[in-house]
């Protein structure tokens, strides 16, 4: 007859190790999210400072700026960003279509609306979007807070727009407002962003004089 008590000690040891490993992994996940958020802030700060220092860090260290030069983002990601640009607004599929380019997606199909309809329906079914009838049209609004992974994608696209502007290319639009920008899009509300914006404006004004 098998003595079950003989397996109790190794079982308890394994349970304890499993708990420790899961706890350690959770701490690493939290730390990774913190590092990702800080990387975005520092990377955008480097790009802003590079204009004053007359440097091109995306050329010197392309491995640090993999998002630069990548004009297009995924179709679903662009739709998510369109909805997330105004959390209080209901968007019709046509309005989503008209804003896709501002979020880094190049429309290559003449009949993209069915795909937009299907994607919006999937987002609603997944619990990511609310649905309502606005002037006889089915419209969608982002539901809940913006996930961290979407914030990362959005920040990388804004960074790409900033570099594009500094290169003297086509003037990008700020996705949150759909308006043409004449200076880098905001890094984040607060003193950090204001100092960079003020520094860039002063340097631009000096060059004009």
C-alpha cells in the first residue's frame, strides 16, 4: 500500500516553489511595464533634444528606434486608436474610415467599410466598445480605460510622426484632434512636455531671426 504521507513534503515544497515563481513573474511583469513606459518617455525626449543638438539618433542607433520609418500600423490597431482618440464620442464606421490615415494606416482598398464594420462588431462583442444609434446610424464608442499595450502603440506612432516632422517630410496630423501640427505632438501633459515645447519654440524663433 502506498503511503500518501511520503509525498506530502515534496508536494508542499513544489507548491511553495510554484507560488514563489508566480510571484516573481508578476513582479517582473510589473517592472517590464514600468520600463516600457519609461523607454517611451526617454526615447521621445531624446528625439526632441536631438533637434537642439543637431543629432539624428534614429540613424546613429536604428535598433533603439525600430518604429521610425514604419508608416503603417495594423488595421485593427488603427481602429482601436480611432475610438480611443475621444472616449466620450460615438464614431460611425465612415468616421472611423476617414480617420484611419491619421493613425498610421494607409487605406489601399476602395471598399474598406465592410471590414471596418466587422472589426467594430468584434470589438463590441469582446466588450471593448459600446454601441448606440446616432441619427439612424450604428455608432461605436471605446469602452473602459485604454489598455497599456494600446498606449505603447499610440506613443510609438506619435514618435514616428515627430521624427517625420523633424525630417521635413509631410506634415503629420495629431491623432487626438485631427488637426495639422506645426510642432512635435505632446509627450504627456505636465512640466516635462512644456519644457521641451518651450525649448524647441525658442530655438526655432532664434533661427528665424
